[in-house]
């Protein structure tokens, strides 16, 4: 990967995210949909095409009203409820298989809703990145077309959602594959649009509010094996060591050294899936001359030894001494 690639692209190249669009909802009020907790590594998303929806989040959260054009990502996959604004008891829902998606409808005669629902699937251990660096619930608000505060990512996101809607309704050849590809693009563009918001959420996306930190983030992604020191990283941002440490912690909620370790262990987890890469080689590639030190950090961060991790992806693999 060349050195002029931005930090978000490097982040998305490190994690493994796939997407799939599953349901097209066509309701009239009153309606109500209950979602249970998603399996680990799965992130439901909802695209409001027309109408209004109210999100009832997990206990302790406040209801959020979603309008046409808004996008909801349940980053941590928590149970939640979506309903119409009336709060009246909903009628029955009828589902039928359409080409490429499930069509869900009711017979309500109130305010109409059109919504696309799907999920992102994040391969382990990268799902932990999302828990650490993104908020539990992420709402990307629509921008009014033609308004002078419209941002490029929001505009492109709107066009992408329109294309997904057309593909889900048209039942064209190759539609299933295209919808899944568009869903994966949706993840990247949703993160970009969220980072461009007036008040980016805490965590990785808040870097938009701290652009001076971006060179340090990019440097760690670009050369994770380097023994970066805090003075070196601070120099890249033209800050003092103390200011850099404070702003990094405030912006991402974690220290620079913790962030670098997460990058290294995520890259190592990807590399260990290759049966031809010895553990010693993987350790050195992410900055560890000592295999024992690498094994200790990997086990702390991933929850299992490098050898146990590798065996999940190598059928019938025989562990070597260096893997244990």
C-alpha cells in the first residue's frame, strides 16, 4: 500500500467488512419492528427512504426520530425497536420473497414508510475495533439537497442509497451481488459522512475535528513495525509531547501506544490466516523481534494464542513449536 493513502482507507483495508441488504420494508402507520441482539461481529443498518421512524434503543438510551434520508447503524448490534411516531398498536406484517431481498409489508393506512434494512459483517478480531473506536449507535443525518451546508460525502451517500433502492425494487440481473457490493461501499461512505458532520462522534471519527492528529494516525498505519516514540509522533503533528498525548486521548479515548498495538495485532491476525507465514515472520512484520513478546501481546488483545488463532483458519493444521 502506498504511503499517500489516507488514514480511513488504511483503517478500512485493515478490517474485513462485508455487507448485505436483506429486507425492503413498505409500511403504513401504525407499525413496529423489534430486533434482538445481533451475533458478535454483526452490525444492523437501516436506511429510511420515505416517512419517519422512531428508534427505541437499548435500556438507558433516548428515543431518536429518523427522517427520510437518515441512516442508522447499530454498531454494537444491540437489541432495538423501530416504530412509527403514533405509538399505536401495530397491525400484522406480511413477508414474501422477492428477487434478491425479502419484502415486508403491512396494511396500515397511516403515514407511509419505506426503509431498507441489512447488516454489515465484521470478521474477528476486527469487530473489537468497532467497539473501541465507534459509538454504539451511529446516525447519519440527511442533508437537504442544494443547501449550502451540504457536504460531499452526504451527497454521495444519498446517491448510493438511491441506487440501492432502485436495485432492490427492479430485480435486475446480478442484483443480489450488486446490492451486497453497494452495502460494503455504504459502510465506508457512512463513516466518511459521519466524520464530516458538524459534531463527529467520539472515537476514531472525531479525527475530523482534530485534523492535526491525522499525520500520526497515518504514520502508524503506514509503518506499524516501526518503534514509534511519543516525541516522534508528536513532531508529525507539530505539537508538544504533552499536548499530543492529551489530544489523542481526548479524541480517540485511547492512548497512541494502545492504538498502535491494535493496528499491529489486527494486521497480525490477518497475516496469521496465511498458512505459509511463520509466526516469527508475522511477529517481525508488525514490529516484534521477540516471538514470546508478540505471543503475549497477541493473546492479551485477541484472547487466544497465535497458534490457536491460526488453527481456526487452517483445517488440519499441525501447530509448530513457535505457534504454541
